[in-house]
C-alpha cells in the first residue's frame, strides 16, 4: 500500500517536472543509505577510465525514486528477492537438491560473491555472469533445466545473489584466464556506433552523461544495481535485457542475451563501475 | 498481339512506379545524391518549399524527428520534456541560413564532423547492424526534412 502511494506521487512528480526538469540535470549531491547501511555511490575511477569519478545511477534519479530504493520495505524489487529465498531452499531437478543443499544459508555463502562477476570460467573458456553461474549449478549439480533468458525466477535468483553483496564495491579480476581480451572486445562494442540512429553506448553515457534525453536523465550507465526494479514495468529488469533495449533503440539488430558480444560488454561496463557498491535491486523509473 | 503485350508491360511499369512513390517520391533527391557545398545544401530535397506547421509536428513527433529528445526551444514550451544533449534552438533561424539548417538536418556529421552525436536524418551513412526494417531507409522523408527546415527558419532571435 505504501509502495502504491509512492508510485502515484512519483507519476505526479514527473508530470510537474516537465520543462523545469532541466533545472536539476546534474547528479545530486546526496548520500545513499539502504536501511541505514551506507552505499558507495561515488568512487575514484580505475586507471585508464575516461572519467575521474564513477557515479551510481542512483544519483541521477528523481528524489521519489531515490527514496524508494533507500528503504527496502518500499522497494518492490525486494519482494522478488524474498521469493527467490524460497526458491533457494526448494529442491529441483533429478538430483533432488536445492541451492541450499550445497551452499547452506544464502546470506553467508553468497556474501560478497555477486560483486565480482563476470568471472573466468575454465570449463566454458569464457567469462560467465551470475545468471550463467546459476545455470551451471542447475544443469551440473541439480539435474535441472537452465533458466530461459529473463524467466521471472532467473531474474529473482540473480537479484537474491547480488543482494547478498549489498554495499560491497564491485570489481572484476582481469588477470583470470583471457579476461583482458574480453575487456578489450567489450570496449570496442562500447564505442561502436550502431543502427540507423548511429549511436554508441559512449555517445549517451560518456559524452552526454548528466544531460536530459527527453524525459530521461542520462547517467554513466553503471551496472551496479542490476537486476533493477523498473517502476514503469513493475518488474525486475536484467542487465542483458537493458543492453538489448539500448541497442534496439539505436534501430539496430540486437545480439542474443549472454552472447559473446554482450558478455564482453558486461565485463567492460562492470569494470567501468569499479568501486561502486552493489545496490541490487536498485529502483529506476 | 504484339501491341497488346507491349501495352500490358508499360502498364505494369507504371503501376510499379506508383507503388514506389508510396515510400519515396520520384521527384525527391535521393539520400546519396544530396549535394553538400561548403557545409550547405542549397536545393530543396523535394524541389518545393516546406510547410513550417507540418515541420513543427514532425519536430516534436517521437516517431519522426523527435528533435525535442535532444533540443530545447521556447517555441515548444507547451510540450513536456525537452532534452539538452544538443544546443538550444532558440534563434537557430537567425544563426544559420536555410541551406545550413538543411545540411545539419540531412547529415550533421558533414557539418560538425564525424564525432557529432546527431543522427543523419536523410542519410544512409549509418551505424553497424541496422535493423532489417530500416535497411536502406532514412529516418525522415525528404518532405519531413523540408518541413522541419521550414520550421527551424522561423526560430528567429527576438
């Protein structure tokens, strides 16, 4: 009920914002605590980064949206995290195991884990993200089917695992396996213009960061809050869904989720957010 | 008999020409034939002057120019949500000539250089992996461009 009221007042805020929205187009000077736990929303950029400082997308959102994220009782994404905690303990597949059978209490075994993906996977000979790590457990340990891309449970389980890293600064280990060449490939993709509109990731999230593109305030495009809860869609939105949506909006064909191209992009943009706290599930408009 | 089939053939060709005209007017300058001369395009793409009122509509329409995504202008004050990725367009009609405005709308990269973020609205110099339904197509028709240029020309300094 409280959540519903917040969403209504948010919509009102947007309608009133309109032209005046330009007045506050810079990231806010504010600090985020989620249930009292401080989050790092500004961090010095890693060496070789185009910015001096990396900024959480939270700093670019309207006050109402920021407030919903700061209170996990108001954050509708937490309902999915709670639902996933039940899935964690529910046996599935031919081996009769649940996640809990091997990993025990999620809040202990998964603490800090999600902050450091994608990771090099020797078996696959490529980096994998949390979604593919979950699938690996399901197919190899549980005798269960991998999740279909963007299945509700896949998004919820990914959010559950990342939420155990709430507050932990993100980093990726580029010294593992061939991670560096995947980073290189992701960087190429980031700066490649696609589609009829002829735009790259960098055109919006680097060159135009802080500007308004119609009603949207362009952030650095950080990934530390994914899967995020989108108020417009009333659902969790996965990172690869977001990647595909951006590329589609340039009027280009978009790559498959978890394809080499998008996995490389995930490696690269995760690095671009090095030092930012995991905020999953972050709240967006 | 021979005359009959020749007549039928020319009829079919005429029909094909009419169908084609539905997407691109035969009298329009094709995107690759637009002549840029010192960052100007002097000739109307349609051979006709544009309509500023239709241009204002195409300017704000999210499915056409969607120019407000990136630009502000007080002429559109009643519209919600103006972006500010590009410059404010108040006075654009005083700062630029019609031929310069046409060049910018057709393909801004020919005026501002390859790093410009502004899409080419009547250009086939596009990004990688263009979605199939947009293959070989421009964002705007020649008529839309002329209308938008006619609207921009009205944005004079007070």
